[in-house]
C-alpha cells in the first residue's frame, strides 16, 4: 500500500468530523467570540474551512511563506454557514486529489513553512499536510 493510500482513510475521517462541526455554526453567531481575546466564530469557521489547503500547498510546492515581506496572510472571512461549507468542500476535494495522486517519493521530500523568508518549520511533505 502506498503512503497516500494509507493517509486517505484518516483524512476522510477527520474531514467528515470537521464538516459536522462546521455544519453546526449558526449564521447569527458568526460575530460571537468564545473569549474576549478570541477570534469571532465566523473567522474560526473560515479558518477551519481553509485548513485543507495546507495539503495542497505542501504537495504542490517546496515551501510556503505565511508572511511574505513581513505581512501575515489573512484567511478570507466568510459570513454564512453555507459559504463556509462550500469552501470547505472545495478545499477537501482539492486536498484529497493532491494526496491521492502523490507518490511515496513526493511525500518524503522536505517542505518548509516560512515567515518573511525565514524557515520556521521543515518537515517531510507527508507530515506538513498534517500541520494544519
């Protein structure tokens, strides 16, 4: 069994559970904060909807800079549960396709997470997909 085939059942399981959580975010609570220092619920849901893109990023490039030129990238914020679920489903499909088509040698290559050009984390691509 290839590494990608071994990863897919866990990926599918985790994505199904995450989707169940996102389905339960009420539209009228997108501005609610679980704590005064927390992001609003809508931003947290948007973040979760975009997490599967890490697999696509890790498998499609050698690195990713989360703060190019010192400016942190922002997750596009969504404002309804339907929008969050549509984005999540789109990102899951792309991530699953990337994992499914990866060969073992691709999954073992190094991948780096950068901030303003500085390496913050370096792992095999296989592990980078799970960093999210």
